[in-house]
């Protein structure tokens, strides 16, 4: 059974939510009272950004200029997260049989996977996989893929998520969906190493649910000015109906129930998402404390975020943890993990 044996993360500079509002977004949103309330109620205290918008306004940059900046800023963050995860697993990068890279915020070929392979001098036969534009839930199907590889091939594999959402500040308008996106999203890289066996987190199961009838509620469109988020206020309600059935069905395959889960690593897409999960699963008030802490300290870092939450999980050997994330589709992904000694 594949085991997640190492985890690492890397973030650029940290800025407080208040400093971002006062230094840039207040003027960007023309002093809007609605925007101020959204920023104050986002559940975010600090965020990370490769760009300080108060000194470098990207909102009118072309997509090409933003991708050039991604190519400069993403590699060192990805490298730092990956090398930390490998060290945590007791491996060198050269031991990897597969390197998978996830991002929905930047593209180029040769891309991050090839750049990392070159920098780390990975063997020429190291397999590579790029998972693009799936959004916030992409780390979990990525984790399933590298786990399947480790099980089938008997070789270690690594997953690296790198998201630089700050490169996609949009031209000024008062669209509430844009205000919410700019109040929540942040930059980070996170990585995990999975091995065929060993101490760590056994990857027991992966489950998914996609409701294509709600696909218009969350979008991530490539425009001439970067990538533009569409984020309907109806997303938490649309996802709510799937949360409990998906989790219960996955747990039932292992003769377990919601009450048997010791830890919940839920992607903090925003405060309402966490409130919805808590209500639908009837969880104790502190069950999502790690998710709320990551949202407060790091913001929503897209695909990297659920790995940041997993990094905060502390349970006893033998206990179960459910990781959960959401994204366009609308899609819900869950992974069942068990702590091994």
C-alpha cells in the first residue's frame, strides 16, 4: 500500500490582509464598502505573494507578461518544497521514479517538470507528469496518481503543487466574484513524496464526485489579462448535497463511518465552504481548526492548500484522516489516509 512519507512547503513574502487592502485593493476597488466587508470577512489574516501590488501593479499586464513572471518565480518555490519533502521522506530527488507537477496559474514548455529535472539532475529515465488547470482540488487526484504509480511500479514518486495566484490580479471592476477571489487567493508551493511502503500516511482510497449541471458556478478563464476567476456565491450550497454521500460511501468501503475519522484536512476555499462541510458532516466545532488556521495564515493557495492542511494534521498511529477539496466541475475529491507508525 502506498504511503505518503514526506511533505514540504515553500512560500514567498507574507503580507497582512489589512496591508494588502490599504496598500492596493482599497484604491483598486474605488473604496467600495462591499469590497471592504468582503476582505474583512474572508477569514484571512496573512497571505503570500510573489508580487507586492502596492509597488508593482500587474492588473493591466498581458497574459504573456504574467507567464514570463511565473517562469521566473515558480521554479525556486517548487524546488524548495520538493527538496524539503524528499528530505522529510529520507530520500534524495534522484530516488524518484515519477515527478508530477500541478499548477493552474502558469504554463510553459519546457515547463516546471523539466526545469526541476534539470536542476536536480534527475536520471533521464525519471517519469514526469504535468497536471494543469484542474483548480483547487488538483492535489488530490494528483496524490492518487503518484500513489498508484508507487504501488504499481514499486518506486517512490513525488507530487509538487505550485500556484501563483497573485499574478492574475484583474483590471479594476466591482464584480463581487472578482472581489471575493482577490480577498482569498494566495501563493504557495507544496509537495509530497509517496513510497511503496514505510512509516507515514497510508493512502487507502480516493473518491470523486462531479456535478456538470453546476459547471458554470466556478470557472477559471484565460483572458488577455491573465486568468479570470468566476466564483458564484451558490458554490457552497451546490457542493453541500454531495459532501456527506461521497464521504460515507468512501468510508463504508473500509467499514468505517464519519465518527471513526480522527482528522479532517478540508481545503479552505473560504469560510462558507468550511461551515458547509462542518454542518453537512455534523462535525465538532474544532474538527476543521487546521483548515481554518491555514486559511487565516496563508489564504487560499489553490491546489497547494489541502497539502498545507495535511501538514498540520497530528493523529495517533492507526487513526483515519479524510482530505477533501473542491473545484471547477463542480468537483469534490476526497482521499482517505491512515497514520502508520
